[in-house]
C-alpha cells in the first residue's frame, strides 16, 4: 500500500492542489477540462484503464483540442499517483493525440504585418502589435510587461514556467512604450493599460489585434505575429540558436519547425532543370 501524501480526501480537493501555484491563464485552460472529465468518469481512486480509454475515444473536435484534453488529464492522473492519492497511474496507458503541423497555414508576409500595424489605432494599440511582432512575444508576455522591464535597447519578459529572458527591441519602440507611462505609475506598473487605467488583460489585448486585423481585411490570431517574427528572422539570416533564445524555447527542435514554415521554398529550387 503506497503512502498517501496528498493530504486531501476528495477529487475536487486534489484538483485544487494540482492547480495551486499555476498562472491564472493556465488554470483557466485546465480547470474546465478536468471538471468535464470528472463529470463523466467514476472517482479517481476507482478509475480503470477501460474507463480512461473509453473517455478518450468519446472525444471529438480538432486534433489540437483533443491533444490538449488528453495531456491535461494525463497530467492530473500522474499527479494523483505521485502524491499517493491513487494506487496506480491509469493515465500512463493514454497515448497523446498526434497533431498535424499546420504552421505553413499561419504564415504571413512582412507586407501583411505592416498593413496590420497600420490598421491599428496609433499609440498603445500600434505599440502592442509592433512589440508582439518585433519581439516575437506571446501575448501574455506583452501584457505582463512592467516599466522596470524596459532597458536600453532591450526588454525583459517572463515566459512559460516563470522563466525570464531578455529580448533586443528597437529603441524607437522602447521610447513609445516609455511614453505610455502615466502620472502615478511606478517602476512595477504595467506598461499596457486599458483606457480606465487598469492593467490590460490577455482577452482585451487579443481584441486589439482582432480589431486591427478586421480593419486590414486579414484573418489571423495574435500568435501569428510570433510565427511571423520567427520565419522572417530566419529569412534574413538569423542563426537558429539566437532565435531559440529570443523565443524562449527550451529545445532548439521546437524552434526548427520554423525552418519548414515557408510554403514557397523547397529543395527542388536548388536542382537543375530536367
């Protein structure tokens, strides 16, 4: 009999323990998944391999969505086992859903980026788009930026896993960001705020991008600007290890997917005609 170190007695309490300390954005993604999972299966301590397999087979929707659901549940079940809340880790039998790499479908040209930025309102909105593209930032990293994070020719952002990294950014953009400082803002005040003075949330920031895209007649999401940053940087000769550092990837293999992103480039271009 394994010792139970969880200190909890119910599945709900275990989930709260599993989510503790995670960023609010992560909790917002994980909580609905495990809530739906627990609503259709038996209690975790009674789960069998057949239960989790049947649950996985009942999933529908896009590959990426199903992959996220399976990986989330696997994480919860592993945590339950590691803490001793359950005697076995039935999640080990779940195979992750393979997701087709469709990065090439989210490729945009440099001119498209310029159109998008030009369609945004001057000031805060344009600066947000310029920073997302020029810095290759995730939108959560951009809205979390504080005035103390603005250096000379660079910014410091906190990415996944609470890991900080420093990114080179044109001084013109940094001057614009410093210009957003209001009376009463301290060094730790957020750079991007709503017009009411509250820190800009991820959802609001996304809307800024979507509104600019609508005005420019472009279909894209904020993360496409990060893809564009990576692809365009490689096009202009950026070493892949430098791009890896800039994007905050733990493994260069993650960064290397951008080497294959352009749909109009291939090895056949370097062959003699036949």
